[in-house]
């Protein structure tokens, strides 16, 4: 989907290099989300430790946790490039989107990210933005649909949200959680096969059936998946709060979330009607939009000039992209340094 726009020129001077302090309520929300993250990660580690211990005792426990750490470290190189390649992304240069890069420059400074920002463009009509890589080598990808629908003010909130993911290493945290879930599934599968091999001994009465082990095998993968989803929702809440602290504008991100919900929520309405079952929220990677907006307005933005203020009326229209980059092949992203 391509939407043509009238060329506009604006001069932007943004001040405020330091990360804003935020309000006491904002800091309390951050602390609460941080404690929840620690508890969820601890729960994932515990769920993983049980099948590892049952298979090989203490050695199995150490090997399982070591495999998770190694997998998370290895994922910092490969997945970002694979994601960009699969999305058909191209690097959006500064001269192609100067206004967006000025926004990102200020967001990076306020977030304490020392490197220059990288912005990637994907020609998809979907409304989406995502962070890839780490705070040291990562970037942010935006789709054509997002650039065409959101105003500059709304887009500033979305970009701040993704910058927060980079700042807090959320891509690495979620990679580690995903590795824990996959390894838990693998270990419980090994346990199931072991129980099947011991079935003749169990039937002959030579081996007592471990009912506790069966319960672990049955529920560990599902519990690990639910914890991973809960962790994702928790990191989204934290990124929302940090985005408001970075932009000084609650309404911009809240408006963007409402627009995204309007577009993304259609498939739920198609499946379940106007009132989806409440239990489905447990199976989502992102929290309910109404709850996200409620928390944003409850936390309140710090008392500083909003990031979009220097734009004036131009903040209420989609940003100008002077030139779209051409998509590059998969080989380019795999080999790129």
C-alpha cells in the first residue's frame, strides 16, 4: 500500500539531551514491572530446572541453564539479520527521512544510547514497528503501512517505545525466554520418551509410576509458554512508560495505540464478534490496548516540552519520506556487518 503525500519542509531543533527524570508514579510503575520481570524469569528458570534435574540431576540442571545462556548470546547475531531479510527491509538513509532521524537522534540521546540510530523500511502494508539487535548494534524497522497511517506525533511515541526496547535489552531478554521455553519442551519430550521405554517395567511392577514426574511432563511446556507470554506483556508495559518519559507526550502514544488496535483488532472481531472472551488475553504477546492506555494516563508524562512540539501543525500529519529504499536480498543481511 503506497500513499502519496505532498512534499513538506520543516526545520527542527529539538532540545533536551538528558533522560527525563519522570514522576514518582512513573518510577513506581517501572519498579513494579522490573520486579515482575525478575519473578517471571525466575519462574521460567524453575520450570526448566525441574525436567533437567529429573533427567541428569545437578549436571542436567547446569547443562540446561548453560545451554540457555549460550543460545541467548548466539541469537544476538543471527535473528536480527534473518528478521530484516524475511521482512524485505532496506536501510532508510538520513537524506531519505531527515525528520524521522532527527526524532531518533533526540530519543537516542535521552535514552542514553551512544551510537547513531538506524532506521529500516519494509514495504509491507501492515501497521508494525519492531526493534532488532541490541543497544550496541540494533535498529528500528517501520512498515509502509505505519508511515502512511500514523501522524508524526503518534509515530514519535511508537519510535520511543521501540527505543526503550533497545535501551533495556528486551530483545535479548525475550530471546533468552524463548530459549528456555524451547529447551523445556525438548527436555519434557525426552522425559515422555523415557517413560514410554519404561512402560513394560511399569506394567510388570518393577518400577513405580512417578505421578509427580507425569504432572511435570504434562504441564511444564504449557506453563513455560504462558510465562513467556506474560514476560512479553510486562516488557510492553515498561516500554510504554519509558516512551512517555522519552517524549513527554502521553496522548501521542495513546493515540497511536488506539489506531493500531483499530486495525489489528479486526481479526479478533471476525473470530469472536465484538466481545472476545476475556481469557484470550493470557494468550497474547501484547497487553490489551485499553489497559495500556489506562496505565499511560495514570502514570502521567514528566513536565517537559513534548518531542513533537517544534513541528507545529506538521506533527498532526504523516511524516514525509523523500525516497523509499529498495529491498535488499537475504544474502545481504546475513553477510552484513
